[in-house]
């Protein structure tokens, strides 16, 4: 019997929510299909700046599995911070399994058979956020919390039978069928590799290029993309052990979001910053609009802040909109280019808009 879903089908659904990260979505889509048909699926490590879409991608996968008919058995998805693994006292990642068990009980109902609950745990998906925070060493010194957390995940990812306690009993699961996706900003990694690329150690030194925005503004920047220069040794030096890194068969470096991507993120997805703001103003009889020039300037400003990604959109828009939010007046309100430029100038000069 052929499987009705293709990676392309999942890809098209996820990219409706996640903007500018097609490579990462492709990897996730293939891994999901393998996971759904029962084949070994590659664990995935996502490396990307803050605001590049790691958490958005994780949430999109969870939403897809939950809302797509016939995939309910695979909708046991949890998201957890990597630091939780360093703080658990039960060891060996049992806190992960206990949370998966609780999630399965909640989704399947209190009367679900234990066999079905355990099967749900063994076919789950675990998203680990801020995995870069569990380094095995910091500034050359051992980091016990990071070592404990990496070992906890390793135990689960090495296809072992693991026991954990829940509902007053011990349960055993085969964790080989669990798909792990971990993500982190790896900020020092970014800086270290950029430094190596800039000074030209074993690569061609970077040369600055001139970039012109859609609004005609000009800036000079270095065309640095981490994926072009990243080596396994960089991850090892950062503090991720070779054993840990080897359990992620797919390492994906997310794109820095371009100006056009940021503009799309700002207005198009359901739950976007602008759509959410419009919903707020509608409650007070206000029809919030935005000009193309204003949108271009918001996206341009956000694109200058490479390390913030889509989060930079919220920061500048908050400066533009906060006075209007405080005292909304019924009617049509249009955010124009001058309003955005005024907010940017005020911020850059250290003044607060009133």
C-alpha cells in the first residue's frame, strides 16, 4: 500500500507558515514522511540566529500533525528547553519520556489502553529548543549541567530501551522511533566562524559588498553565510561533543531573513504581527492600514539587525504603533513611511517617541 503523503505535500503546507527557510522545511518534510511510514528518520539540528524561524517551524509541524486527518497517532509532539534536561534529577532523559507519556494520555483520553499510550510515546516527536545552552564546556572549563543534558539526550537517541516512571508504575519504551529536532542560535559559534572567515584562515577572506534596499537606501555589509563555512570542528570547539553531534544526521543552518522575507512575515501569515495588530484595533472600530512605503521601511530596518531576525519587526513596529494603541480612535488609521522613519530616527538618536 502506497503512502498518501509526499514530502512535497508537507513542504507546501509548512511554507505557508514558515517564510524564507525552504531548505530547512525540505529536510523536515522528508524526515516527517520517513517517520510517518516507520522508516528510520534523521534527527535534525537547526542552527539559526534568534528570530530566524526555528520555533515557528516546530510549531508548524505540530499544527500540521494535529490537524491532518489520519496522523493523530503521530501527533504526540512536545517542545522543551534544553536546560530542563540539565536540571532533571531522574537522569537518562526520563523527564522527556514522562512528558511524552502525559501528552499521550491527554490526547488519547484517560481510558486509553496502555499499549496504545506506549506506542504513542515510541512514535513521538521531540523538539529541543536552545540546545546551544547545554555546552559540555564554557571558556575551556567543563560545564557539568551541559554534560548531563547531552548525555540524557544521547541515551534516548541511541536506540536503547529506557525505563521511566508514570502513574505509579515503571514503563519501558524503545526510543529508536522517536524523532528528535533540536535548535539553537549558537551565537558564539557564529562569531567564531565569522572571525575565521574574515581573517582568511583556510578560506578566502570576505570582501564587503554594497547592498541597496527596496527604498533606495545603501549600506555596506559582509556576505557571510554560516552554512558556507561551518565545519564539525567548529561545533566541537563550541562545546558539543562528537558523540552528541553524530546523533544528528542532518545539520541545517537557517537563512538570515532577507528584506523581502521580513516584509512577507510581517503581513502575510495567519497570526502575523500586522494581522494581530489589525484585530486589536478592530475591537475599537479602527481600520488599520499600512502603505507599501511603510512596509518596505519596516522590513529594511529589521534586515539591518541580522541577529534579531523577525523579532526586529516587532521592535520597530512597537515604536510606530504604541501611541495609537494607547488611545485608539474609530475610523481609518494608515501607517505611512514618514511614521516609520520618524520612529527609526528617534530610536537611533536615543529619543523616545511620545
